[in-house]
C-alpha cells in the first residue's frame, strides 16, 4: 500500500514515523526479550525495552491487549508479565495458550507486517507490506482520499464496485506499461467492465466469467473441455450456437457483420 498523509503530518518525518508506528501491526512476539513457562500453570514474559521504544508501545498496552483472555491472570513487575493459568493444564494446552498470547495484536492494523517511510517530492509517504484498506482508513493522520492498494477485492468491499473497476483499469494499464506493451485503454476498460458487471468482482476463468457462459462449447473452450461437455451431456443442455466461439468451433458463420443476416438471390428465369 501507498499511504499519503494529511497536511500537518506529510511535511514532518517524525510525525510520519508516528503514524507509521500506529499503522504497523505489532504482536506481543515482536516485543519480547524472553519467554519461559513451567508447562503446567505459569507463563513468564519479559518485554524488551528497546522493542517497546521502537514500536511506540508501553507495558500497559500489552497488559490491556491480554486482559480479555480469561484463561489466566496477569501480574506485572517492571517489564515482566507473569501469566498464572486459572487451572493447571498439561503441556500441549500451555503451549497453545503461550502461542496465542504471542500472536495477540497490541496495536496497529492487522495484516500490515512492515512499513517504510519514504520521501516523494516534498512530502513523506508510508509504504507497507500487506494490505487492510478498511482499517488503515481509521488511522489518524492519514489522507482518506489518497490511500492506494493493489488489492482490488478490498477496494470493492470498502469503497464499492465502481472504485474497484477504476483500480482494475489503473493496475492493468500500469502492469502492461511496465512490460513495454501498448494496449488501447478501451480494451482494458472492456475487460474491467466485464469483471465488475454483476456488481461484484469475477475472475476471467472457469470459476468466473468463462465458467458462467450459457454456451456449452464456449465453456468447454476454456481449460477443462472433456468434463464440461460430459456434464452438459449428463444434464441434457442444448447448444444454440448463438455466440462467436461456439460457431468457430463447429465451422459455422459467426453472428457478426454479414453473418448476422441471410442473403437470398432470385435467379432470373430468362
């Protein structure tokens, strides 16, 4: 993702870093220096002061994140958290609880696993590994009108199908241009319109557009020929030869141009 910032944040590197810290997903595992357990009733977590400082977290925030778990009680002593289980358990159960604790998110946006603060022109921009558009838009300091992601499904779910269509056009155009290919934008728009025509995103494949065609032969022409024809035969489907693909397959005139009309000629008897 490319995340642009509001005016009062984009000119300052320090403020951009602060927003980036609030965006980066921070789990308990990223903050620990050591973790120990007796595999029966107690788990001891020692937090790293350096990691806490770098991630902009506090011991209180870690304690708050873990407080919702009712399987243990928390005792804090400096940077050390002692988790005492509500009841004594066997080793596999304790290990499962420990792993769940280490994977607990303390702050940040889920799925944003890495952030980089980069300078573009005269402003600071946050670039991320991972994408979560809906949650990123909730972070203070982010320009809600200028957040970019290549996850088109997230765009459709958050901003609607029209926004997803525009994103598809931009992504397809950029990808083709990067490969040095020149394709008329109207072809790209046509593909994007097809993918979004039903109000939700469809792939161009047998699980999407190609697999939902009414024509048996048109479906069979894409990837899985024999199973498609066999299934159509079992269900008694009728091929009406109305499209281009199916007529090409059987060697008939395609219903385009002169193929859309029948010509008759009356021969003079003289």
